[in-house]
């Protein structure tokens, strides 16, 4: 059952989930200066893993490299379409 249905059904104690949702009172919101930033109430979940920073950066670098190459290929295709229609893109 999703969180909204739990709220509708009045099952407020079942909604609280670190990093996702929390039911708070107007009084608690007022104490926080009416700031509605989710992290202030739902807290942040720290997912600690054993993967090193260097390993994460290696994976992210590979993924970004693939995305940048794909971007270049798509831009070239778009240029080709515009040129086929008789228009030139100035980049």
C-alpha cells in the first residue's frame, strides 16, 4: 500500500520512512520556521557501502564518457537532418 493510501486511511504511524516520508504536525512545522525542506523532517538515509571512492569515480567516468559520446552522435545526426532540409546549424 502506498504512503498516500496509508495517510487517507489514518495509518500515520506506518508512513514514517527515513529518507522518504514523515508525518509531522503544523506545530512542528511552525517550530522549524515553516520550512518544508523534506530532509528536515524525513531525515537522510546514509547508504554506506564497501565500494571505494576511486572505484565509484571510475564507474562514473566510464558512464559519463559513454553519454558524452552518445551526445556527439545524436548532435551529428541532428545536424544531418537540418542540412538535408537545407538549413545549417551554427554551433
